C-alpha cells in the first residue's frame, strides 16, 4: 500500500509539470494586459513600463515561466499582482472553506443518494422507483443560482433561521459554522445526490441480477442482508469513481454557489484572479486544484481496494 | 442665492442628523455590502471604483465634496489660487495624526505628491496630478502647488484618490506592500483584509473631528451577485449596499414604502454616464453617416423609462443631471427612423448594414444590448451582440479592434474628467474608445481647463457637445440614478451623489 502511494505520488510530478506548462501558456494567450488593468485607463506609458518591470512582465516568456516554476520548487508561489499578497498563504486560506463545503456537500449527497438509489433498484419499476428517478432528474435540472437564492429568501429573509451568507471557521464558532455551511452544502449536495443516485441505481440493478445475489437469496438470507452486504458493497465501486471525479470538480471550486453565498473559497479566488489578470494568483490556485484532484483520485484508488479486496493495487503485492 | 440657501439647509440637515446620531448612541458594527472585492488598499495605485468605497473611511482627502457636490475643506482648511492661476496654496489642518501616530503636515503632503509622480513607482494617479509641477513646503501647515498652467479641475481631483494622504512613514517602510497595511488619517483605521471575504476597519479614537466617528467598526463584504447582495440586505446580514440592481428598483421602492419595512431606498441625481462607443477608425463606423443612422434609431426614453423602469435619465451629453456642467436646456432628439433611412441612403447602404456590439456580462447590459438591437433593426441595421468579460473588453477597445462597445463611466464631480480624455488624442488607447479626434474639440476642452468660472466652462462644454452630437463617436444612452439600499437601523448617513459611502456620521440603532 505504501509503495503504491509513493509511486502514485511520484507519478504526479510529470502531470503537475504538464499542468504548469498548460496553465502558463493559456494565461499568456488570454487577451488583456495585466499592467493596464492595474494602472487604470489613463496610465502613462512610462508608468506601465515601470509596473511591467516590477511584475516581471517585461521578461521573455520562458524566463517568466522558469522563474515561476523555480519559485514553486522552493515553496515560493509568488505574490499577487493586485496587492503583493503571498499566493500560497491566500490559497491555503481558502482551503478550509472549500474543503468543508466539499465534505458537507458529499455527506448530504450520500445521505440522500444511497438509500434512494438502493430502494429505487430494489423496488424497480414501481411508484417508488419512478418518484426517486423524477426527484433525481429535478435535482439535476435545478440551476444552482436559482436554488441558492430561493433558499436564502426562505431561510434567511423570511424565516430568519440562517445567515444569508458568509463563512465562520469551525474553530471560531461551530454552531455558526454549521449554520453558514448548510445552505450552500445543500445546493451542491442536491445535484451531486442526483448523479450518485442515478449511478447507484443502475449499478445496483446490474448486481442484483448477478448469480451470487441469487445464491444469497436462495440460501435464505434476509433481504436486507443481501441488499446491503452483498449487493451494495459491489455496486458502490463505480459510484466511488463518479464521486472522485465530482469531488475533484468541487475542490476546484464551486464558483456559482460560492458567489451566491459570498463564501471566500477557491472558486471565487480563481474567477476573480482571471477577471483581474492576477497571473501569479491564478497560476497558484490552478496548480493547487490540480494537485487536489490528483490527491483525491489517489485516495479513491486506495478506497477501492479497501472495499473490494479483489482489486489489487499495483506495486502493493506480497 | 440658491446655493447659499442650499448650504444652510444642508447645514441644518447635517446638524439634525448628527443630533439624531448622538441620540442613537455610539458603538456598533456596520456591515456594508459591496458589489466587488476591492482589489487594492493603496489609493495611489487603485484603479477599481469599489476601492474608493473603503478609502472614504480609511483616508482623509485634502478636500471633500458635500451632498450638493460643493467642495468643502477636509485636510486642507482653506485654499487660494494666485492671480495667474499657476499656484494653488493650501492651508493644512493642524494637530492631525496618521493612524501610526506620525503627524500630518506639509511635508507629508509633499511626500504624497512625490509618490504619485515618482516615475519608478507605478502610480495610477500620475496623470491626474500631471499638471502639478512643483510642490513647495511653505511652513509646516502650508503647501504651495505650482502648476504648469492654470488647471481648473485640480481642486475636484484632490477630493478623490489623488487627494488622499497616506502616511509617509508607512509608505516608505512598506513600499509596494503598503496595500497590505494601509495607514491614513481617516475616521477609521485598517484592521484586516481577507480577499473575497471581508475588510475590517475600526474606529480611530484620535480622529480630528470631535465626537466622530460614532461606529466602533465597519466590516465590508463583497457580493458580486446582484440578487445575493439585495437578499443579504433584506435578511439583515448587511446594513447597506453600495449598488442596487436597476431592474429591481421599482419593486424595492415599493417594498421599502410598506409599513414595517426593514430597509429604505435612497435616491440621488445621476453621476455616471452610459452609452455605446463607435470605433471611427474602421468600418462600418468610420462613416459618419452610418453613425448618424444608428443614432437616429435609438429611443432613449424607452431605454430609460421602459427597459430601466425609470431608474435612469435619458441622456445626450457627457454631463449627468445633478453634476455642475449639466445643461438643462440641451434637448434629447426623438427617435427618427425616416432620418436613419435617409442617412443610410446617403451613405450608399439603403438596405442597412451589420455590426457587432460588445457588452460585458450582466442583466442590465444584456437588456440594453437587446433593446438597441431591436431598435436598430427597424432601419435595417443588424446588430450582433457579443458578450465578453471586462478584461477582454478593455483589450478590444484599447487596441480599437471593436466596432461598437457598450461601456460607461462612473463619473467625477468635475466635468473635465467626464469628457476630456474620452474624446481627445490623450485618451486613445485608454479612455477614448472611439479613436476619435477633432482639433476644434481639443481646443475647446483645453480652454475649459483654463477657465475657473463654471458658467464659462459650461458654454465651452456645450459647444463641444454640439460637435460630438453631430460627429457621434459615442452614442449617449442614459444617466443611471444613484441609489443606496439601507437598513432602517442606520442613522445619520449622508448620501453624496458620487455614490461613495462616508460613514463617520453614521450610527446604528439596536437590532
């Protein structure tokens, strides 16, 4: 297991290298001059030149790239163009917000999707199945921003049960933290629940028609035992794959949800860095997200082997 | 006379508000919602309008504007201009300290001008203070600004970011890191900024106005989404928001007038202008007849009163209602499709032409774009709408690659900064998104800078406007009214038409 993890970690290096090249090239292809955006519309040419020099934008692209990568290797992700803030510190500041949001959304998704998926497959082609599928379709179709605003109007403006926005760190006030995270996590979780439920239903259907399930039933095992121990455990593998991909996406930032609920997460940092042409910040946040996606996928692979002993991790053999 | 009456009335109102504020008591935390995350806390480097919201309470300026846009003393207590107009002498307030405890004096003012003009320091203010050639410290409380030639907009320039005085001690120490811990003399001092989350300011206990500020703390939070910003005000999560979405004005005004409403809607005359730049350097709009044809199709009353539901005035100049150079006798032409067809005929395109109009994302922008599109279609002009993000828009318009672009200006109290860079050579590549020049316009606008009398300046601006109304590098569309959505808990807020929220007179009643 350890050897596997180490090997996978080493494999990340070339991937992250390619990501760094791609992000650097893409950023430099986007129209718009960072110096112009920072100095404003009437900036005299010598001031623009001074700023380009300060930001290092007057150097050849390959020099800029090497300086950036060199900095990262030494743990220096650079400084924001906007106010000289440290990129790494800012990105790490956002991680608890996005991390908690992702985990909470995932928890909500699992809570809804697992029972719904299992029941829909077990009682297939009945009213229960159809209504679960209809609910999932609705969950998928509701736009995030609309659901978010509706929840705010219901729970913050009318009922006044929850704050409309913001983020309070868990360590500072756990109750308020929960109150601030529940609506955005629900908005994200509901879409995720729909995806997971659909996936789980179809893989459960497949498993339920498998021989070993028939055997289990023939042995006279209880319906619940067959469903949960035999069927669900096998059906959940493809679901974990989907979750891994979804979680990577979430960790890259749930931009719309973060914007509606004014959550200072990675998504908003990314978008505002793009709008402001804050290249070092954007490069930093994309590199971090890429790393997070790779890490999540590694965890997913490890979880596979824990759930299904038949899946051997390459390099972790006897 | 009217002005004097207005001042007395304003004085009584301010006095009354302050008495009311005192009755509400001190303390409390005001939570202000902003439409964007302020990018920089250094006024000499700032380029975003939203930065100025925070600066109003963090920095004092040499002068300020009151709610009638008159210039009033702030860090400068009085000023005189020499007979030749080339020296402006400022008397400075004594006994004022920066938040770091260092004294504010003439040396500090000189340092600030030097900082803005330093060629090695990337200041966004350089062009604004370009006419100031020399700053002389006469004595610790007097400073003389030597100008290349008379420059009437100067005092108004000093009511904004160029007049904000930063602590020389901190600025020298921090260099380009100043934005991370800004130090001024304002009623509130900086505590922290977490990007995309909040900016916190706390009361400056040594503020030079006795008894002010009243609040203990201000927390600014960014809400880029219009609906979320309004919802947070309604839920009581914030106490005031800086921008109210125009399409919601009518509904919000109605809700605010209901008994038991928890917020009020404040309205002021317009300060900003909005319209369409036509690139005169490339087809199709290098042809003046086609610009005139396009212009004739537009119904400005429908845009202001139907599309924007009365939250704007129709416009046909660069000078919004309520600013000093506004000219009430200047008329808005009615929509005229036969004239548009006549111009198309004369241009040799009787069946019309097509063009691409760039707009930035947003509900209002798209609504205006679609309205213009359908109006122009009646004369056979096919307008394609292309939505681009703001940075891309600036790139396209700076390099004059666009055909037409829907872009406005937040407005300044002095008319010069509402027109000069937009239609002269100096603004090409930045403000002048038409690429338009005209020697006559240049001469008149340069002359207006030398004139001190607003009536005389207004005459020059009227002549320029007449030329522009024929040349049409810009299709003026509307002047957006200035609104503030405020919780009923907030007392003593003085609504200045520039839209900037000054909180030193504000207090809060208990929740």
